[in-house]
């Protein structure tokens, strides 16, 4: 998850949200020293960027567990290099440890 610049808490609005106790405990576990509220903000910002089209999932070679051969049906960015993949180009779909399928230029794995 891409970290966002931190906003001072004095510049934030207070919002109340009800969470199941188990969910809150899991968030605390995952957050560690960061604090679960900061983690919840990061998760919400990632969701907003993804839905608005601003989010590009990035990965490293170590994140890729397997690949599937495919063809790009629209322009997109390679998750490893950030290079443009054009419509009609052969690509690989990389399966990450998190279960995401990400577009990869064939050359990005062999370079």
C-alpha cells in the first residue's frame, strides 16, 4: 500500500464509525506501531484512489508468485516497471501474494 503524506490531526475532522470488535482487533494487529486509525485512513485513501482511477498497483518481482499469458485490451501500466503497455501487446498477468492480478510486460521479468 502506498503511503500518503501525513496530515496533522488538527487539520482532520472527527468522524465516528462503528466497527465489530474482531475487526478492530485485527486492524490493531496489522497496524503495529502505526496505530489502527492511521491504517484505516490508508485503506480508505487507497479505496478512493482506486475508484477515482488515480491508483496504479505496483509490485516487485518478489511479489509475483505466478504468471498467466494474456493480451492487453487497453492501455495500462506495467506493475513492475511503470512502463506503458499498449492495446494489443502480449503481456503477463502476475499473481501477487495478496491475490491481485497485475499487468506485467514480458521484458520486465526477464530484464
